[in-house]
């Protein structure tokens, strides 16, 4: 059994049981974004978190163990994603990439926005012209060191 | 003269003049995110916007004209960006891609978050442990049609 | 069981039973284009649609469940398709890509033709010099927002 | 001077003169789709067509000559297009590729829809919920020969 | 069972039985080139052809059924083939590609040589300096339409 | 001046002068296929051949010299060609690749059809249903050595 | 069973039995280079050779049969090899490629060194500063034909 | 002026002057393989070597200086070479890669054949059936360290 | 059983047993860096080392045998790694690549830092601002030979 | 003038003047690693640093200005580097990638070694068996946040 098998198992059981990610998140006690990512094989769970997930989805003991290891990250099958929802995010990076770079450097100087000390919040933004997806990304600014 | 030459010209003159993107934005009268993207060759300007930019950077008439055309979008030289700041965004899409997909579908059903009817806001989030980059993305949810 | 397994099962049973896609479409109550795409693992079915398909092809219960999930879209094994029929469509995008861009922008301004709020109709166009394939694509125009 | 230089020249002069593609088409006497594609370096013009274009844009004699040669076709800089408008078409091929294949084969048997004996018509489809881009593609069906 | 499995089965049984492709062709009643391609999963067989192949190789009923479906074409595992015999053909396209283009356009004008309304004949050409492979390709010329 | 510049020069002068490749071939005294390939920068000319070409197109002395060097071969800008005429040849290799391999091996045993000791002949094949392009390829069979 | 399975079987049995490639070569009666390549799935064996290998490794009858077929050649999983030993050879081609081209053309004129009528000999070259790998490659020169 | 410009200059002057690489090698006092590689921009020359080359080809002073810098190595424009002569070498690595690996490891244990402490000798091998290219490669064996 | 299966087995058993790599290293008697690499399928073990690992993880006899073979090296599934920890190393090569080249050449002349006669030491570097990862790489300098 | 032009200018002037990177570093007052990277277009200089470099290499004013902008980072022309010295580093990442991941996670838990809050030191390590390149990398450990 490998970590990917655990992801497949969780995905199938979730559909089978009709459980929502927000419910999984509540059981684990962290945000829906982090918990979903962890279940998708992108984050390492603590023993307690893994056991909560294991109980919810009736996972075998080995699966619970694997949830506590650090996975090989990257969730997409191709460098340029084919799924339209995910592609739109790739497109934002492609179209706005140099813009984001210019504006962060203007505000903070040379450095990056961390994808590690990072959090994300996805929510519905009601709008009479059609509801919107509002996503808040927050990443620590890390300046390049001169040495 | 091509649109890319206009981008190069603006980039160089901006450094030369020491003008900030936020100042360019004020002259144009739109957000700093949209205006920077437009200057980087990713958005089409109106005549008025183009003339404001042309005046600020003392651009030749042809350049002002080209700013009013629709550019061939995509600002990165490679499919996987090499620049660390931009790569972190690509990494977020790679690591969180399937998570974002799961959560938007859970909330909205099948469809996408638009990258066209879209806006972005980048700002400094003061934090005692190190300031953070806070980015708010807002895209209209577009449901797949059944027909 | 994964969504791709359901696609394989449907494809094989369809050949076995000698059922036409137009017949599947009638059972589901939507266009042949949408229903085929849904069976090929590109669209999410409602419970009722999935059950109709499940009944027609005698699918196991898990398969019917999976038809109601949102699939990871993209139906081709390579970025440039090798199958001649599908390649011709890729070729149309390659040869006419910039032309389509020019003409849509000329008529509508900057923006895109939606591939989400979209429908397609494929039919035979009788012609004495050899029948033709007539395809009508209809996608909502989505203008870029200035913000 | 090469054919690509002629394309660049036409593109720039068109913006400069404020001429619409539909006007170019009228001068040439063919559809706006074919004429635009020809100007974009994807089709070969006759002497008469080339001279009409040459006169409209005041092209040098060599350019008029080059418009009468057969170009090396393919209008996109990358295999997967980065421009959002053109990408949506690539996405349609990616998402609906196997669907289109199934339906054309169901109707016609094994073969392809020609991209050579082909025409395209792009027009505005008024819609109270937002106007749509309607595209009609017509390609001769070419059956595979058994020999 | 999928179409590729049928190809594998035929390939193995052919070696096992020591049957030649020319013999398979005789049983099917078409050229060795077309019949081999069909067995390799590149062409659709009629019921009669499939049954002849099924009988010769003692294929299961499902396999005979699958031979009558239209396959997803493209027989190579990589875009640039690694097998030396096949690579030499790729090399001919690479080295002579622009030459072939020039000469066909000179003789016929703009258009293509069809790979659909196409036939191939491979035979031994005796030669005192070493026998040669002689291949005759015949494809209908298809002119680009002006519309 | 590089060899590619000589190719560009020949291509432009040929259009300018309205000379046919078959005429160039006559001046050089070899087949139209070989001569065109040589002019396209894929073959090395002798002094006499180069001078004939130089005279015809009024090339500078350096160009005539460069025609006598061995070029870096490969005439296509991308691994998978975008030009439809050339792509059809790539498609033949893709669809028929394993078939060609099987049939040559069946006739000759393990080895290849040479792309070096090779000749090609392209001609019009009149046909009431539409003229065809007939291409005869002849390559020496080279058996793999056991050692 | 496929040819790759035979390779895997031979590789595992060889380790298990502790047999050296030079010993395999002696049993087969050809050079260690050719015999190893044949066992690795790159060359076609005669019945006698295949039986010798089959006996040595106690292969099933089907495997012995498959050793007598012509394999699809190319032994590497990626276009640019990751294994350091094999990469060094790729590096030699990359660094010395144009040099090899210049020197062979200078000595022989336009043409290639055959990789088919080819042999290789790998041996230890004792050296006080550290033993060296000496490899002798011998390929027939094949001149390009003018026709 | 960059190092690549020096390579271009040498290549052109060599053709112009009709100098052979073996003559260049004699002037420099090293093997024709090393000297050609150095001229092709793959090796660093000493002051004396650079001046010899500079004198022979009448290079400007800056070029002589650049010949003494360490170049960015790699002489091919694509990862898989298109030139047939160079491709045959790539093919040898592809077909014989795993064989070479097996045999060197059998003789020497784990490690590599150095491409740095390396020499190559290319010569004509007369043969009544057609002369051959004989290449001797000699690279120091470097064992992996256990630490 | 293949070498990759042994790696999977070790990885799973290690998690199951809760053994640390530093403990594995002690049992084997080499550094943690080398031993982990060997377990990950990148180094060849001696009989004694393999048996120590086999005992620790209760591996089957065949696995112990395979640990003593030379593996096909390269531990990453894609050319550009997607895992953030490993990507940072790729990024260091990308950003600092030319810098490293300049400085090693300045100090040592033309040549390379060996990745074969190489060792690595990874340790925690306590730091009040946040502990650091300190990595010491040591590779023999290998000068290019002139010959 | 663009940032890449400044890099080219510095590289050429450095050779011309015979200045060592260690001398440039002294003038700038930072480590040779950082200063070289900054000159190679990978780091942003302060006004003072840029002026020191500008004075040393007699750069035009615009170049001094550009040295103070944040560059688009990534110094290599291809994703897999062809230069042997730089490739060895890529190889270390490829061979040891999963090992480095295992050991850092074992010591620190899930997270990365920063390539931003990072320093590198390259020095000669005298060794009787041949001097070695010793490189010390130090990057802050950044733990993944749970949120």
C-alpha cells in the first residue's frame, strides 16, 4: 500500500458515504482547505488527525500510518493541467505572473511570497450578477538574503 | 513596432523615471493590478487609458495605438516558470490544484471560477512574525450547462 | 473503482449491446453531445441521469455513484492528439487560432468565447460532392473586466 | 523579406489605418474568416487577392508577391496555446475530443472531418442572458479507404 | 477487454502460430498493408473481416467485436519514435519535409496529400548492390478551399 | 553568412524570378527531389551544382561556397510539424509506423530501410475521382549485423 | 507475455544464478556486446541463439519464441537518460556532436556512420592513474546518394 | 561579441580558406578531435592555442580572448538531434544504453566512464565491403564512493 | 520482483516499524546519506550491507539479492520535480547554475565537480532566527583533458 | 537595454579586463557567491553595489540602473542543463532528491530548506588524491503550517 492508494480510498469512500469536505474538516479540527489537501496526499497529518480521518472513512491501519508520513507533493498529472477549473488557475499565473512579480517587488523588495508558510481560504461571495468564488491567499514574505 | 516592444519600453522608462506602479494606476484610474497587467501586455486599454500611459512614459504615437489593441496573452517564457516568485504560484496550483477543485465543486457544483470576470487585489498584511502578502482573488462562478 | 473504469465499462457495454449514442441520449433526455461527453467522463450527471445510464448498461451501483461526481476533465492521452479525426480539430485551432482571435475581438472586444457556458451540435450536412460534417458551437461571450 | 514580415506589416498597418477585417474581406471578395486567415499567413492568395490587400495596406511589391506563395502553416507560438481566447478552443478539443470522435464515427463510420475542404463562419448570436459567439464549422467527411 | 488487448493477443498468436501477415491479408481479402494496420489497431474492420481474423487467431468473441469498432489511432509510444526502422521514416519527414511541401505545391497548388484517402504498397526491389525497400504511397490531393 | 541565410535567399529569389523547382533541377542536372532538398539546406552540392544554382539565382560568392558544405540537417521548426501538408506525412508514420515495421521485417528480417541510400519520386497520378499524389520511396535494406 | 517480460525474466534470473554476461555470450557464440543487447530486447535472435539463452535461464517456451521476434528498439525510459553512466554517453553526443560531424564529413564527405552495420567492443584499459573504459565503435560509412 | 560568434566566424573562415580540421590541429599541436571541439565552442584553449587559431583564421583580438574562456557546453540545438549523422550516435545510446551499462558494471562495478577524463579518436577503417568509421573512446572509470 | 519493488517494500516497512534512517545507517555502518540513497534504489550495496538491511526490514531473499545489483539511477518522476522540498534544490541549480560554473572555473579551470567521487552531509544548524539545514557537498574536481 | 544585456556586458568586460570574481566581490563588499549571482542577473543590487560594479566595469548609467531592479530569475537555457559542470548538480538532485527529502523530513518534519533565506560557500578542499570542490549550503528550514 502506498500513499496514493490511501488518497484513492478516501476519495471513493467519501463519495460512497456522502460526506462533505467541510465535515471532514470539522472532525479533524483544521480548515477545510488544509484538511482536503492532506486527504489529497499533499500534507502530513499528525497521529490524531490521521486517526480521525481513518475512523470517519473506516480506513485500514496501514492507511492511517501512511497519512502520517510526508508525501511526495504535486497533485496534477501533467505540467499544464487539462482540467478546466484547475487550468483557470494556471492561466492566472500565466497571464498575471509578471504583474504579481512587479507588485510584490514594488511593495516588499526582492523576495517571494511563501507557499509553505501559507494559508488559503475559499468561500462563496454572493453577487446579484452571479455568485463569485472568493479566495484569500496569505503567504509570508521572504526576502532574499544578501550574504 | 509590436506590442512586446511597447512593454519593454514601458518597463525601461518606468525604471528610468522611478515611477511606481501604484502611481501609474492612479493616472489611469484603475486598480494597480489591472493597470500593471495592461502595461505588461496582458490587457487592452481604452484610448483614454493608453494616452494617460503614453503621456506618463512619453511613448511614441504608435505605442499608444498598440496599447489599444488586444494582446496575445501569456506573460511567461516557459510553461513551468523559472522565476522563484512566480514559481511559488505555480507550486500552489500544483500542490493545491485538486483541493481547490474539490472545494469549489462542493460549494458550487460542476463549473469553474472565471479567470476573465476576475479581479485580484495584492496587499501587505502586517504580522509580528514577518509581514505577509495577502492576495484576494475574486472570480465569477460559471456553471457547466447541460444541453 | 474510479471514474475512468466507469468510462471503460460504458464503452465496452455499448459495443456489446450495439446501442447508439443517440439512443443513450434519448434515455437520458439531453443532447447526444452532452450525454456522450458525460459518458466519456467529462461531465457530471444528476442522480436521475446516472441511473438512466446505469440501467441501460447494467452498471454496478458504485459506477452509478461515480457518474454523479465531478470528473477530472481532459479526454486525450497526449497534448497534441495522435488520432487523425481529433488532430484535425487541433489543426483548426493551430491554423485558424489567430484568425478566430482577431474576429471575435473585432466583433466583441477583449474577452473569450466560453467553453463552459457552451453547447455543440454535430450533424450531417448532405452535399452532392460528398456529405459534410456540420458543427455548430455556441459559447457565451465573456468580456474581460476592468477593475 | 519573409512571409511572417508581411503578416506583421499587415497587422500594424491595419491598426494604424483603423480598418476592420470585414472591410478587408469585402475588398478581397471572400469571407472574413478566409481573408483574415490569409492575412495571418495561413492561406495562399491569388494575384488579384494579393493586390487588393497590397493596395489597401500600401504594401511593398515583394510583400504582394509573398502573399501569393503557400505559407508554412500553424499560427501559434506554443503547442498548448497560452492566450485565453485560443486556449478555450484547445480546451474544447481536449474535453470534447473523444465525444466528437464517437459521434462522427457513429454517423459516418471511420474517417475524418476535413480541415482542408473546410469553412468556418463566426457570428454574434444575440441572447438576453449575454450575447454568444456562434461558430459554424463545415468540413467534408472523408472516409478511410480499405485497399 | 480493450482494443489494445486485442492487438497484443493477435501479435502473440501470430508468432505462436508462425503465420505471415501476407497470409492474414489473403484470409481477409485486402492488401497486406491495410490488414496489418487493422490488426495493429489502426483501422476498423467489417464484421466479415473481423471474423476472418478471429477465426485465424482463435480470438474470443469480444475481441472480434472490438475489431469492428473505430480505434483511437496512433501506433507509437513517443512523439519521436525510438525504433530505428520507424525513426528513418521520421527522419525522411524531418529532412525532406519542406522539399515535399515545395514540390507538391508546385504541382498542385495549396492543399495536402490525403493520409485518409490513401494507400501504401511495400515491396522488395531486387538490386545487385543490395535489395531495396520500395514503397509506393498514393494519397488524393485535397486543395484548400477559398470561401 | 550562414547556410540558413542561403536557403532564405534562394527561396525569395525563386519567387521573385518565378522559377520552378523542376527548372532548377534541370539546370543542376539531378532530380527535382534531390535538388530542392539541396536548396532547402539538406544536401551538400558539388562545386558545379552550386555554381549552377548560384548563377540561376545570382547568389553572392559566399553563398555558392556555403552550398558546398555539409549542412546540419532537419528542416522543421518543431518535432511534431504544424504545417498540414507535412503533418499528414508525420501522421502516416504515426498510424502506419508499426505496420511498416512488421512488413519490412517479415520480408527482409531485422534491419532498416535506409534514409541515406535513398531516393524519392513525387508525381501527379491522374484519377477521375480527383488526381492523386504518388510518391515512390526507395531505400536500401540494411540488415542488422550479428557480431 | 511480451518481449519486455522476457527481458525482465532474464535480468532477474541472471542475478539469481550469478551468471556473467560474458558467460551468456560464450553460450550463444557471439560477442558479449551483441548478446547482452539481444537479451536486453534490442536485437533479434536466431532459433539456436534463443534456445541457448532459454536453456541457460530456464525460460518458458513462449519466451524463447519471443526472443526470435524483432523487438521495438530503444532501451531508455526517457529521451534524456537519468542514469549517470548512460548520461555520460548522451553528454558525449551533446558536447562532441558537431565535432564528430565535422570530422567524419571531412574524411568521408556527406553521409553517416551506420548504427546498423555496426559493432561495439568494450574493454578494460589498464592505466596506472586509474583503469579506463576503452570502447571501439565501428560503423560502415554510408554516403548520401545524389539522384 | 560572444563565444558563439567566435564559433560562427571560425566556421565561415575555415570554409572560405579551405583549411582542413587536421591542419588546424597541427597548428594548435593537439589531436584533431580536441581542437575541433575547442573551435566548436566546447573546450577552453590556452593563450598559445587561441593565438594559433586566431592567426590561422585572422580573428579579431576579442575572439582570441574569448577562446580562452570556459564555454557553456552542449553543441546541439535540440535534446534529440535532428541531423542524421549525429542522430545515429543518439540512437546508439538509446539502443545500446542499457547494454553498455550492464557490461561496464560487470567489468568494473558501480561507477561511470568519465566524459571529462576522456579522449576520442576518429579514423577511417578501410574495408572491401565499404570503408568504416572507427571511433575509439577512452574514458577513465570512476567508481561510486561509499561514505 | 524488481529493484523498485524493493524500494517500496523498504519504505513501507520503515514506516511500519518506525525505524529512523539514522538507525538504518548505523546497522549498515555507513553515513545516513549514502545508506538512504542505497535504500532508495540509487546505490549498489555489498552482500554484507544488503543482508543488514534485509534483516532489519525482514526482506525476502530475492530483495536482498537485488540490493546488490547496480540500479538504474534517477529518483524523480519528472524532469522538473514537483515536490517543493526537492524543487528548491532544482531552483538552486537554476538560479545559481551559472554562478557555480563561474566560481569553480575561476578556482580550478575547466572541468567539473564530480557527482560520483562525491559525498554529502546533511545536518541541523541551530539558529535563534529559526534552525537551518546545512548541507556540505564534497566532490572531486575533475579537469578536462587536452589530448 | 535590458537586464540580460547588462549581464553580457559584464561578462565580456570581465574577460577583457582580466578581473576575478573574488575581486568584484571585494569591491562590492559581499561574498563571491552572492556578487557573482547578482552580476549574472539573479539578484537585485543596492544603488551602492550597482555603482561599485558599474565603476569597475565602466558600465553606462542605464546598466547601473538596471542592476538595481529585480531580475526575472533562472539562469539556464534549458530545463535539463547541457553544460557538464551544471548537469552534475542536476544529477545530484535527480539521484539524491528523494534521499535529501527523507533526511530533512526525518530531522525537521514536513517543510522545506529555503532557497531564499539561503547562502552558499564554494571553496577548494585540498586532497592528496586530487583537490575537491567543497560547497556548503545553508538554508532556513521552513515548516509547513497547519491552519
